[in-house]
């Protein structure tokens, strides 16, 4: 493998880790917002998306 191939593999690995971290942060942010809505919706009289009956 040439030095150019090694550089490409290292850069691709780095970018993959950055993208995976960004996606994880985005998913956790959405999870927090959904959790806050589930807690606050009944208190504020907003429609609740789930029925536990």
C-alpha cells in the first residue's frame, strides 16, 4: 500500500468517527426533546402522542 493509500485510510477513519459522533449527539438531542415533551405536555395541556390505556 502506498503512502497515499495510508493517508486516505487514516483521513477516512477520522471523518467516520467525527460523523458518527455528530449523529450520536443529534440522536441524543432528539431523545432529550422527546422526553421533555412527554413530561411537560400533560402539565401544559398539550396533546399527548401516546396512549397508555
